[in-house]
C-alpha cells in the first residue's frame, strides 16, 4: 500500500481551515498547527474550528491539531503556510533555520513581509534556505467561505518546478475544486499581493457611494497598473486574463467575502484605520501590502495611481474623497 502524503498546515484562520477541509476529505494526513491551545482542545473534542468556518466538521482520523509548531513541521513532507503575512516571521520564529530542509513549502499567503518588503517565497529562501524548486504558491479566485459551502472553485499552483506543482494539484482536486499548475510563480505571487490593494480601492470607492460603472473602470485600469508593475519587475510573456491573475482580482474586488473590500468600504465610510481593524477582527492583507509595494516602487518609478491613492489614504491620512476625486480624472 502506498504511504499517504504527510502535510502540515500552519495557521488557524479561514483559509487554513478550508485547506484542511480539502486535504483531509481527500484522505490526506494533515498535522494542523494553531497558535491557540484552547482552539486545539476544541478541535480535538468537537472536530471543528471554533473561530472560523465553524460549520466545517473534520475527520480526526486524518486531522491532527497541535499548538507545537516544531512537532507539526518535523514529520511533514509538505508544509503549507497559511498565516497572515504580517505574522509569518513571528509564527515561524520557533523553527530552526534548517527545519524546512528537504520539505516542499507551499505559500497560501497573499501578502508580503512588512518592512522587509519581501514575497513569502523570497523570505523562505533567505531565512530558511528553501530553494525555489521546493516552493509552491497557491493562487486563484478561491474564497474560504465558498470552499466551506463546497461551491465550485479553481486554484492555480505556481512553481518553477511544474512536476512538483502538479503533485500538489493532485492533492487538492476533488468534486468542487479544480487545480492546475503554472510556472509563473513570481507573477502570481505579486498579482495576489496587488489585487488586495485594488480591492481596498474598490471598497473605498463603494464606501464613498461611487457606483458599479466607476468600479468597472477602476478594475480595468488596475489590470494595466498591475501589468506595468510586473513588467518593470520581471518582463515575461504572461496572460493576465487567466484565473490566477484577473480571476483572483475580480473575486477580491467584488465579493461579499472579500475582507480587503470590506476594510476599504469602512475607510470610505469614514472609519479610521484602527477602528476598521478593530471592528473587522480579521487581517486585510492589502493594508500592509500597499506600504510594501509603495516602497518597492520608489526604485521602479512605475506609474501606479491606484496604489498611490490607497497608500495616501491609509498612511498619509489624506481624505478618501480627495484621493478618489483625483484618481477618477486619471482613468480613461
């Protein structure tokens, strides 16, 4: 009998919970690290996450919760990182520099390491010695809430090693999840970061009572902005109409489940950043991402009016109404 793949999932949020659901229902052994010991006990006793997607029930034959990250990682062949980017360094800090050696690490994080302005894959290579060929990135339009409801979803697995990406795709595929490999790992990772910034802009505009017509123009202009940015970083022939790029952008910009759109909507309605963060009690990756992209663009000098507007609103405290008014005159 073929030995089952051993997978570690790091993170206790909604996306981590959704991934554990997919993998465990495919009868894959999942060691699941959650920071909160009470959540671990709850899972062990009641077989569901008390904080996120609590309606999802787990088969504890395949799901093994733990609050010990070292133990969780040690026995795994694959390590899936599903922690908000702002907390990745802290979450991984108990691990030795060689703890991920020989393992394939999959980033399910659609953000960047704040201050260092690093993609997750670059951070893993620099701090834990994980080579690019042993890394994958989960991309594509796939909200955790819809996975929990088993609605048809599509994932793209980016990696420089397409065989490795296909192996991971095979672990994910089921009747409601389709997964396909792609070799543009940097492109999909940066696009996943950028789409959160665009979703913030869409939310801000919605909070200011701009309508669907304006938001459609905002999103179409954002695709041009993303393309300019990617071309400046890494010129490559890529079809940005694919689901890993445009699809992910659209669902984040328009979905009721988009925390970045929700956060932006609150800012547009007059909330301060701190009050919006407190009320949401969830991390909007775009808040941190826009600062990182803004810093990177000081060197690249790409024309990025949407990113600049969101940065000015969130970090320079310029009125959302003023910034969107300036932005609307730059669109065509």
